[in-house]
C-alpha cells in the first residue's frame, strides 16, 4: 500500500479559483520526491490541501494516507496520522515559546516524554541544525530571520517525526550556508526515518544536497512529467515553458 | 469533536464545582435587605465604631442617594441592579480567627476547597480571608510583626490603629468621587489594612481572599495600604462566588499611599461568578521616587467597571497599570486605567490586554493626564484586544490630556481577530482547535502572566484554559 495516494484531486481556493485540476500523485514510505513547477502551478495548494487548510476546498478526488481517505479529517487529526507540513511562510505566535510549543505538540501526538528526555533530544537536534539553545525560549517565529524560521520548521520535522513530510519551499530565502544546514537536516530525517518526503521547490539547488528518487513537474494544476533527477537537469536546460505547453488539455 | 462538544456543557459545571458552590451557613448577624440610614447605623453599631466613622458613613450615604447612576458605562446592565434586593451586611461569625481550626467548620471547608490554607503554607507571608461581610481568618508571619508590619482586616485596623486610619481614610478616594465609592464608604465592611514601616521589605506576598457565599449578597470591603519611606510590599487578592441566578453586588474601595521611595505592587485576580456586579474604585498616590504597580485581571463577573489609578505627586514617581480582561458570554469587562502626572520626571505605563469570546464584551477606558509643570514626564500606553469570534465586541476609549510640552507620550492600540493562519499552523502540528486557541490566548496574555508569582501564573493559565472550554463549536 502507498503511504500517500492522491487520485484525481481538484482543489479550489476560498475565492473559488480552481488550482488543482485532477492531480494524481503517489509517495511510498522511505521515498524522497521532488515536486517542481512554476509560480502559481499549485505546489503550495497541494501541500495545504493534504494538510487540511480550511481555505482550500477539495471539490473532487481523494487523498489516501495508508489507504485511508483523510479529506474529512481536521488538520490536527491528519497530523496525528503522520502528516507534517513545513510552511513556506511560518506564522508567528506571540508569547508562546518554541519549547512550550514542541512539548504541547508532542503531547498532542501522544508522545509526551519526561522533561529530561525531551531536553536531551532537543539539544542533539539543535546542535545538528546549528541552532543556539536560547532559540527554545524565544517565541515561535516572532522576530525570526527567514533562515531561523526555516530552521525551526526542520527542527519540528526532526522532533515530531512524521510519516509524511511536505516541505514547502524550505529552501527559499536562504543563503548557501543556511541552505546546507537545512538540507542536511532534511536528508538526515529522510535517512533515519521511513517517512515519505516531498520537497516542493522552484530550484535545483536544494536537490544538490537532498537527492530525490523521483522528480515531478506540476503545471496548471496537474503533474505533467515524472522521472528521476535527469528531469531536473532537463528543466535547468529548457525551463518550465516546454512542460507547461506540453500539458494535455484537462479530461 | 464529540469530546469538545461535551466540554461546552461542562463549562458552567466546572466553575460550579470548583468555585460556584455555596454553604448553608448560619450567620450570626444578618441585616435585612435594602439600604437606609438605619442600616448604616446598625452596621456601625455592630462594629462598635468611633463616632467620626459613623459620621463619614452617613455623609457618604447622602451622597450615594443623591448621585445619579453613571451614564458612560454599560447603563443597560447597571440599571438591572436592584438596590433594595441586596443584603448590605452579613456577619458570618463573631471573631476573626488566627488558626484555621477555630474557623467555623463550613467556612473552613469552603476555603479548603478553594485551596487557601494550602497556598498560605507554601508561599505567602500573610493571609486574610473574608466570608461575605467579615474576615473570618487572619494570619501574618511573626517575623513581619516584629519588624512592625501591620496586616489586619480593616475593622481590626480601625480598632487598633484609629489614628492611622483616620489620617488616610478617604484621602485618596473621597466619598463623593463616584456613586459606588459613596456606597462603599457608607456600608463598608472588611477589607485589608496594611502598614509597612520605613525601609521594611516584605519578601513574600500578602494575600486577601474574598468570598461571597450568600444569595443577594453585597460585599463592600475597604482596603487601605500605606508603605512608609523605602518600604516594599506585594499584595494579592483573589475572589470567587457561588453561581446564583440572582445578582450579587461587589463594590470595593482600595486606597494606596506609597510614601517616598517605597513600592507597592497590587495584584488582583477577579474571578467572580457571572451573576456578580463588580463596581470597584482603586486609586494610589505615589510620592517622590515611589512606585505603584496595579496588576488587575478580570475574568469573572457579569459587569466589571474598574479603572485602577495612580496619582504621581512627587518627582520621579513611577506608575504601572496592567489591566487584563476576559469577557465571555453574558459578560462586560469595562476596565482600563488612569494615570495623573503631577510632578516632574514621573514615568508611567498602561498596558491593557483583553480577550472577548462567545458574544462577550470588553471595553478599554484609559485616562492619561500630564499637568503643566510635570516636566519631562514620560508615559507609554498600549492596549491590545483579541476577538475570538465575530459575535464578540471590543471598544477602546482612550483619553489623553497633556498640558506639559516637555512630556513624551506614546500610544499604541491593536485589535486583532484570532488568526486562522495561527490556528492552522498549530493544528498542523497536532493541536486540537481548542488547544490551539488556548495556546494563542495564553501567548497573548503572556506579558501579564509573567508578572505573577509562579503559583499564580500556573493558576492563571489554568483559569484561561477553563475559560477556553467551549470556545470551539
């Protein structure tokens, strides 16, 4: 059984704009997929729809997680089944510390641990991501730089250990050093877990550090090409235009 | 969702179980409902007061009867108070005990259930507990008594230190200040009397707990705190009441006098049941170099009208008001603060945080006044309101009167709706909608919660969680 199986998914935004138009997509456990595509092709919409954002309405199709349709579940129920979305634009929560938040999240996921063990785990992950320990007592994303926000997303990934990780442009807005750190965090997670990882990105550069097994190109609301990393090279040479114009008319 | 639905039904029960109960107490003295000259004389007589106090009471009664009801606050709710349907005096026992074992059994049980004796053992320097009109228990650490610290219920204060009381009583809040200050002055009973001598710093908080038990009760405590030069004290008050279908009235007057270089911190966690009118006047005078901090949290009551105030009368005096309001279904929290800069180099901050939900209403009313000659006075006012649903309401009425050109004033106000993006972010990490909302609200309240001693911070977080039960449909 596939970890994630999306069949003929149609999704509208809250202002009734049709974004996904019959998308099919599968991810097995232990696989890293790259999902690429031009601006506005529906990459983030796909991530939000799978995570259950209330502003996106599924009008047709199904999203199966380990064979179970999750479309009727609330976001937190999907999270407890193993779905994780690393946000492109993480939200600030004033007055709530990273530490408090992570403990609550673990508790909500049924994985509450002793404070001592929690601290130990966190300390190791902070070191891996080259984050100062003072980070834990700061308020979530409040006054964070772009790089800090993305690192916090990867820290959550490493600690919450989901089954399916949707990484929405985790590479955007990072300088090369930060990119390497974030990428190695994702890479380590992919290797240490049996999770399925979907890297949503515009650019090839993340894929130099995290090697996907499959590469897909999303255009005009559906996947128009799938392959391996050679597809990325082709994309770098020829641009998206070729794939967009090649897209077959919707059925 | 089924679990969350159940929580909605539980909310009243939770208050009911934890605080909303009442005991069938046999009062030693009950004055029948209604207010008259005779009632005032009877209260004064029972208390064996000096003549001058009775005179003040009777004058205040005249003022109360003459003054019209205020028209600027929630007149609709105010007009539903029936002054004839209230007990102005309910004496639970004849003595204020200094050992819990001597407190009448049913009253002791009440305070046991509220966790007061336990808190006292753990982290308080002194405790007074009031049951309807009178204090029933009182204690203070011996080391403080030796240093000359006076901490008594107000009636004992008047008996033992009549000159000190007479010197300051009604000097900060005259009887004619407002209708409800007049009412309190006429029928006051209980409250705290504190004097901290020169240079004495009280390390642990002194606490008062006010409990309304009877139906149609009026509670009119009167508190007077004086810190002498360089002294320092933290006073904390809490309050709860049974959930009755009829209304109760709580109308207190609190006067603080911070003499030069002294510090008073006054923390209130108001958690009356939702049938209590809470109409309170609180004001402080801060002399040169003194600091007064009001930390005023309003969670309960039907209608609260309360604006803690600081008069900065000496150079370099400092005033802080942190007003926190939580308005749920059927509640109106009309809160805020007032600061008067009447001397040079005085500084102040007013911070207001309100959360409204389930059709609740919160108002911020603030006054900042800088008199001419209060050179280089500085003040920062900030009020933030958080609305949890479209049915709820928040209003802001800030007033600034600045007569001094060298003063610098900053003002900032925000009203935000709880963010869908914030909720989704937290929910995508596994938190239920209710937990996510509670987390956002707790975060919003964090600047207030961190001012509390740890034990109260924990209690406060718990109260917010309790309030958030049923916030999600």
